[in-house]
């Protein structure tokens, strides 16, 4: 019973973050799947996509309905993201993932601080 | 502008492709350009969609997606997501920006803690292996 309650609560938190901030729900979902369902890292990340996909579609629809989409910006950024995604997937095997994670965490903190200026 | 958009997207895509949440880094990077926070967040959502679909199909093919119990997460998540998204549309861009900043700092600190803990654990394990390798055979047998 506690497991289902934790899943529901985690889902509520992740969904709200994803809708309000336009992303970021994945971090919560992966942690939830790791800790509650005891899935391994790979399966947690893969399964999180199954949750994130409907969240992203629903959030995007709301942003479109409210007219907050700059289609030109979205198009060119998406081209970059798709190309970078392929390179990232290829690089994954060649780098020490923990070192990359540490660097990424520092970049996140700096990015977060930058948002205030 | 087009060059910057593709470049920023590429950088976030590389991080996303490595499975580390490219979306979380795309937002602060796009904030360097003259764009509203809501427009940035919408771009983040839309640019993530094609990658998400392809990755999900691939992971499903490799039997990495566990569908059991996931419904308990998806249904409440979608409901609160609509609420969050509607609330976000009615929130000032500066407030949203500050909230995203707080979120990034928290996630960054948490990830840094996890990766440092993992590195320390790995270092200890390596040290232990090295000590065991140099122990005399008599002691190894006794142990």
C-alpha cells in the first residue's frame, strides 16, 4: 500500500514540476523508480521516459493553447537537440559517466544561479 | 540567432543523449538569448519530444521499459501536470525564472552529492583490492 501511495505522491510532484517549469520531472521520476520500484539505473531511466512522454505532450499542448510557443526558436533548437542527442549517445560509452555527472552537477548549479541574474 | 539556437540545442542534446537531463540545461542556456521564460520552457518541451519518442522505442525494443505499476505514477502525474502548466501560464516570467533557478541549484547539489559519494565508494573499493593483492598468501588463506 505504501508503495502505491509513494508512486502516486511522486507522480503528483513530478507532474507539477514538469508542467510548471516546462521540464525537470524526469529527475523526480528516475529517483522514484530507483527507490520505490527498485529498478536498476538503466531500467529506471528507460521507464521514466514512459511517464515523461505523456507529461511532455500534455504540458506542450497547454503552452500551445496559451500561445506561448515561438515556433521558429523551437524548430531550430529541436534540430540541434536531435543532432546533439545522437552524438551524446555515441559518447556515452567512451566517457567516465561519474566524472561527467560531477561536471554536469556543477554546471546545473551555475545555471541555476545564473537564472537569478 | 539561428546559429545560437542550433548550437545551444546541440549542447543540451549531447547531455540528454548521455541520459543526464538535457532539458534541465537547455533552459538556462536559452536564457542567455533574448527570450521570455514561458517561450523557453515551451521550446524545452517541444524539442524534447522527438528524442523522447525515439529513445522510448529503442529502450522498449531492448526490454528496458517496465510497464508494471507505472500507471500509479502516470495518471496522477498527468493530472497535476495540467494544473502546473496552467498555473505556469498565469505566472510572471521573472517568477518562473527564479523558481527554475532554485530547482536547478537543488538538483545540482543533489547530483553532486550522489556522484561524490559514488566516487568515494569506488576509491575505497580500489584501495581494498590493492591491499588484498599485496597481502602474503598465508594471511589471505587465514582471512
